[in-house]
C-alpha cells in the first residue's frame, strides 16, 4: 500500500513524499556512474569543457542542439534544432514530423523515505528512474510499445507515480508506478518482473510496473508535449491521494487540444479545444495550486484551462520576454523563462514583470518553493538563481555543461539534465558541490521531473 509522508527538509515547508519498503526490487552493487566536483560561484557563466559524456563531471554537453534533441548516433535525432521566431539561439524541440492533522508524518512503519527524478532518454525511447539520494538508476522503461516516440516530458503526481508523453509520431502517454508494491501481475510469469536499471530494459509485454498506456488512437497528434499532474483528494484515513488527474496537450493538422486524463485508467475525461493556439502547439505545461492547467505557446502566449468548468483564457507574453520554459511558484504566479531570463505573470493583476534586459532564448526553470527560481543559461554551464519576489537574478552557479531541464528534489538540491546528451547534474546550492550521473542516452527533459513543483504549489494536505 502506498503511504504519503509529510516531512520537512531543512527550511522547506512540509511537502508530500513517499514511504518506500526498503530494498525490495533493488540490485546491490550497481555502478552508479557518479562523480563529484566542487564548484565556485560563476563570474562569467561559461564553464563548459570538453569530454566524452561519461562519468566525469567536467564533460561537455552537445547542448547547442544542432543535430536535434536526440543523439544522432542513436539514429533518432528528430529535428529539434529548428529555429522559430526571433533570435538565433532558439532551438525548440520541433520534431521532423510535419511538424496535516492526521498522523501521516515521518517514520510511519519505520519505512525509508525515497525520492526519484524521472528523465526521458529521448533517442532511446525510454525513461530513467534515478534515485535522487543515492544517484543510482533503479529502472529504465520503454514508454511506448514500438520503443519510439522521442519522449521528452515527465511529470510526477503527489502519490509519486510518473507519467511520460511521446512528443512525435501520434504521441501517447504512459503511467508507471514508483513503488514495487503497486506493480501488478500482467505477463503470466510468477512474481513481478520490472527493470532494475539502465542495462535491464524489459520488453513491453514483460514490464509490470507500467500502470497504463494511452496511444490516443485516431488523434493523429504530431505534437504531444505538455504534461502536468493535478492534485487529487487526500484521504486522511489511508494517507493516500485519490482521484488524481493528468493534463496533457496534443496538436493535429488543424488544431490543438488539452486533455484531462483519469490518473488511474488513462482514459480521457475531458477534451478542450484551444482555438487561441490553433494549428500550432503548446510546448510546455504546469499546474497551479487549484489544479488549473497552464500551457505555453512558444514566445507567444500562456493559456489557462480552468479545472472546474474547463473555460480557456490566454495572455500574450511581454515584449522581449522569454517564452520557452514554464513553472508555477508557491504563490501561484506563472513563470516563463529562456536564455538566462525570466518573466513572472500574476493572475490576480494580470500583469507581467521581467528580469532586467529580458530577451528570448531557451532553457527550463523551476522554483524551490521558498522564493527562488532556478534557470539555466544557454549555452553556458551556468544555473541562475532569480528572486521570485523582486524578479532579480542574485547568484550564479557553475556546472560542467549547459542543462536544458531544471528540477528540484525534496531535499532542496537542484537538478539539471543536459541537452540531448548523457548526463544529469545535482547541485547543492549551499556547498556549491556538483555531482554527475552519466548513464543517460540522448536525454532531453524539462518539466516537473521530481514532483516537487506540484508539491510546492499545493502544499501539505488539509485536514
């Protein structure tokens, strides 16, 4: 049975975590691919060095995306180097397809806390389950029956389970269980068969920790990118979340729509047409504390779909403002980011504020729930800290290479995933130490990869 654990980490607010069963389904002695380097605060922001992308934290990323956002050595670079709009550094991931009061606290049953970051290996058509504490990869899964789809967005629910979308070739979404106890017999073999690491990818019909897959038959999506879980209802008796829903968006020849899926079955509950976007597409997505969906149309607009009545609103991005990554902070303000800059939208006043000298560019972002937005500056090995109240950058951290996706884990460490490369970096913002995991394949993920983003806007369960 799944248990939600509410615990504080340092100065972090009480957030939803998971309680694991300790050791079950894990493989001892696995090579973690970790190395450590100490980094000083950046002055010029460019820390890229050459390397082969193995386990050294000084290896470089091929982050300019010139060959697409998949590793071309894998034969699936999918054209994500396309430039759109103004600014020569725009490299959207465009594919080659035409286009509480209840005692739910720490120490329940003496179990061990755990947290994962889920990273799409785009060119391999798989997803990595990486333990954020040990930096050990505990599973790798195909996200579609054909092993393709060039996945790029992952999202983690308050229950800790993950969903991943296939951005190309008709799209599709899959959900995977985070805990072995939830995995279900489906292949007729005794016991539960599931991946144990990067070199143990099971065949589609063998893997039993996949909860469901929805191929969106008949939709003919050429883009299926944004993914964001909405919070469910917290059951104080079981310490579990129920009725969780999942937002995604797909574009077909002639239109764009947002879908609300049943988190348990993957069935489509609602389909909402987005006429403001039309035959273009939504690039990224996030959820606010009320479960409303926010989508980003690159360099053009943000779109809000109301969770209750499914009405649609949209707002144009500010002139010169970045429009690539999207995140929501703990005060339900919407952030767009790119190129080392960020813009903040306040839904109450319907006003924008941007960092000084804001301009367009690429790169993801995520808030820490305590007043900082972290963002990567293309094409340098730098993570920028931006004050969410003043909208002013106040610190820079050197990392070994440019990272396209940013996420925060439940201990407050900041993660970055390289651009169509093999590495993920974990930054301790207090010590400025950087650790590297080097076992990815054509990795490309920028979204709420840990679930911290959703937890920070929802907070602890009521009751």
